[in-house]
C-alpha cells in the first residue's frame, strides 16, 4: 500500500491537499490510541510531502527557464508594441486611461502592529481578502523583528494553526524549528516563574492550557514538551498533589507503562515523591504527639525545634519503646532519606542518644580491678625482701588482687544509686558538658561532666592514695590521650598473639599506640623510683 492510498489522495495532489488529508485522518489514528497506525500515517504523510515538494521544485525550475517562442522573441525586440490594453467594453470610467493598480493592504495592516491589536488586524485582513498574504507577512515579521516573534507565534498557534500539519502559511524547516523552540522555552519559563512563586493552581491551569493548543498535540512535539516539563519538575520544588495532577494531565503511570524520558529523571522524581510523602507523614505524626504513641513522639522531637531544657522534659517519661522508635526513625532519615535532614532543626538525627540511660560496661569493672591491683602491687614493691622468695611474691600478688576487688564491689553498689541520680540531673549535666568540654574532644557528647567526671575523679584519688602522684598522673594521662586521640582506628585482632604481642595488647585494651607507650613509660618511671629512691613523694601514697 503506497502513501497516496493511505492518504486517500490522487498521485498529483499538492502539498496543501496532503496536509488537509493528514489532519483529517489523524483524528482516527491518534498516537495514544493506535501507535502503529499513526506511524504508518506519519510515514505516508512525510513521503507524500517529499514527492510533492520535489514535483513543485521541478516545475519551478522549468518555469524559470522556458523555451522562447517566436512571438516572445519578437516581444522582447519591440516591447512597447505589445503592451496590454483594456478592451473597450471594460474600460474604467473617466478619461479612458488604464485603471490604476490597487494598493497592497498588508503593509498598512502591519504598521504599528502590537500584541493587543493583532486580533483586530487579522479580522481586517480577512475582510480585505488578504489573509494568506497577511499570514506570510506575519511570519516574515517574526524574524525581521525578534521582539514581536513571541507574541505573534503564541497568538498564531492558537488562532491560525501554525506549527501544525494543516497550517496554511508556508514555513521552511528552520523557521518551524525556531518558532517551536522559542515557544517551548517561553512556556517553560512561564511555568517556572509560577512554581518559584508557589502558585501551584495557576501552574496547573497554565499547563493544561498549553496542552490544549493544536500544535502541542503533534506526537513529536508532545514528547519534547513532556521532556521539558519533566526536567522543570526535577529542578524546582513542588508539593506531592501537584506532581500527581501533572502525571494525570500527561497520563504518566508506572503501572500502565506510560513513562516519560529520560527514565532516570522519572525515577528520581518518583523517589522524591516517596521522600515527600514520608516527610508529610512525619509532620502528621508530630502534630498528633500528644495522643500518639512512641512513633508520634519520636517524630515530634526530631521535627520540632526545642531547647535543651524542653528536650530534657520530653525525655523524662521515655520508655524502651520510645527509644527504639527514635532509633528506627533516625536510621530511616540517615540511610534512606538523607536529603530530609537539611529540613530538620538539628542536623544530628541521633542527638537524642545523649539523653539515653547508660549502664556501666562490664569491661570497665575489669579494668578498674586490673588498675587497682597493679597500684596495690606497686605500692608494696619496696617491702619485698627478695625476688627469690616465691612464697612472699605469690602472697603479695594474691593480696593485691583481692585488695583490687574492694573498689570494684563498692563501685557496683554505688552505681545503683548514682545512675538514677544522674538521670534526674541529665539536663544540667548536658548543659555543663557543652560549656566545659570542647566539641573537638567530645564531638558526640558522650562524656558528661557529672556522670563521668565524678566517678573518674574518685578513681584518680584512689590511685593517688595507693601509688602517689605518678599513679594518678598515669591514670589521668591515659584518659586524656583517649579524649584527644578519639579518631584512632580500632586495632584488629592478630592471627597470632605470640608473633604480634603488641597488636594483641592494643586489641585487648582498645588503646591507641600512644596510650600504650605512655603507660609503659610511666610504669618504668614508677618502678625505677620505687626501687632506687624508696619513699619518693610522687610514688608514695597518702596512707604512708
């Protein structure tokens, strides 16, 4: 089946007839209803246009160089003998001379043309039967005066069917491309201005008005316009209902497989919609926190700007379910919707952990026992009479180990009263910690002045009593290095403890190499002072 059969035209049909037939058949072969039929019709239309234009160009070339007849040659030699004259029966009234040629009304219609008087001038052109010439003059004016191109093209596509297959004005391909590109960019800028101003309802009305224009219903141009709107949505902010209505206007739906291009932008917008829906849900939870459960309370604390004292009052009645809700919500924001963190009053979504009740790790009691036992052992070192007296050595070691258990047992029972007291003083403790501890050494606000400072001070006094100033300095120095060297990497467990004893010690103690080196240095200094200078003040406890 050839193109003329599909278009229902004879083979000598001109370009205007081809366009009219295409426009008529396009109503029954819409791209959204019959894609294959539309493609066949479109291919036949373009093929027929190409044949008709080739035929017109050939006829024009022959007309420009016709063979001269004998009478024509004679006319060229004696032109005045063959001037046209009016027959007597149609001579104009008056003197009998030839009637003057009628003036062209188009220049007068184009004079002082503006966007406001353009419809009026068009009606005048129709009344004076020069509509085609006026359209051609308007097209020429679009490129001679770029300032008028936008208003003329915007009016012509709605009233004169410009940029459609059934337009009556003749355009070259580059003219068509220039007009369509300019209009699309103007439409985009108009929609962008409405979105940036937050006027979503006028945006939708404007968008639907653009989609109703005849030239926007052409398949290729419709696809281009969808890409432009898709990119615009990707670059601006909007609400979730607006996006849903835009999808309805274009018919975009993942379920039906109708999605715009490029696909990565469409997927990005879908993720953005999911993120916005999640944020709206959080806002709803936050509004219902008075009568809601742990999830509502967690949303309220993360979305509402509160002072430290207000946060302390909110956390007073928290249960384990509340803390778990905060953990779940913070994980979602940190790992799934990190873009939403910029909208929160506190960029640290785990700020609530500073209020979390904390128990003393079991390893802390083991280290306290080891440290106290070592301090007791060093304090009794000068009293050992001989290194060969194994019985005395083992007795002193066992005594040191048992003595080191006393502070541990006392500390375990004391913490039962100290922890509830610290919980009631949590807000004051956090305020003091923020003002007394630099953020560089306490970035996560883990260390608290009252909660941790008081027990650490008591332990330091205990080392002072058993090992003197050097013992207390060793304890304080190791802790200070741990604060300032908080970015040290965690040492991995070696494959063999005997071949890598240093790495094994760092893994067991979780110290940095600097802490271990400082401890060994202070241990050597203390032992030397105890053996060489017994009774040295810095190695003598207060009990002596």
